[in-house]
C-alpha cells in the first residue's frame, strides 16, 4: 500500500515528539528495539521519515541516556531529550525542549512505524480549526468485550461505542503542556489523550489503521519485518 506523500500545508508551527526511551525487553532482544534495523534502517527512523514527509517543522526524539551506544540520530531529528522513569515524564521532557512558537504537537511511539499519514493530516486540520484540543488515531473494537469484577462478568459493553486508541496523538501545544504540568506527576495515565481528557480538554478521535500496531513482542517484530519486505 502506497500512501499519499503530499506534505501538510499549514501556516502554523508543528512539532512531533517520538518516544524512544524504553528498553523494549518484551521483544527479547539484547538492544532496545527502537534502534534495531527493521529492513534497512532503525525502527525509530521510520517515524522520523514519515513526519518529514508530512512537513513537520520540528522533530524531537526522546531517547534513553545511553542511546549513543546503539544509535546515530537521523539528520531529520531537531532535538533530543532524555527519557524519564515513566512515559509521562518522557513526554514532559520532550515538550520542554520544543522551541518557542510551536502551535500543534504530535506525540508518537517509535514502536508504531506503520501509522497512516492521512489520519495525522486530518487531525492537524481539526486542531488548526480549533475544533478540538486533543485527538488520537483510533480503530473500532471488533471483538466482544466483557467487564469483570473478582472473576465474574458484570457487563458486556456496547462495542459500537468502544474504540482502541493508537498513536500518533495530536494536541494544541499550550493546552497539553499545561495539562502535563498540572497532572503529569500526580496521576498515572496509559496514554496522552487520557491525561488531556482528565485535564478537561476537548478530545476526539480520527481514523487510525489496523496496520498501525505497536511492536511489542517478537511476533510483532517478525510481522513488521514481513511487511517491510513487501514494501508496505
């Protein structure tokens, strides 16, 4: 599948934070997976190149302290921030190194190399039009879901109302920066949109992709390798 490579046309300034500060131990590799070669280049570089294709003004990579032992940063990376103990601290470190004047920020996991460009373009346009403060790529849930308490089923949620969020997640910069400063150290959140929602921001979803899976296990890596071989 070939994606439209037309660049985002925005008068406002955009930045992307790529989170690559984890150890990736669930894949069972000796080195952090974000620096391993997927095909002919490091996993993290796939995201860098997609953001360059979108015309993003500033790209920030949040990396582990000893990243230089594994990785030569892509020339498209504008700034490097060091990762924190948890995801929220890493995102806040990335926000802090963004240059002045950024209007919109994209936060993305390096472990998702196959995100759809059209979804990001749509999200940026909605934010530019001030329709939302925060958005995430997402896909509908296709499986039957159950809610359980102490081993017993308590309900079957309506799956038509349930979506699985992905990254990239996109925000108005000042709004999400303020939200992280207020809540980032006080509560635990599984992603950035849930933090934004807890802070009272206007949140929504844009269309993601089934192919935008997160490489977490060795099986995920093998699937990503096969997709790369086919030129996806």
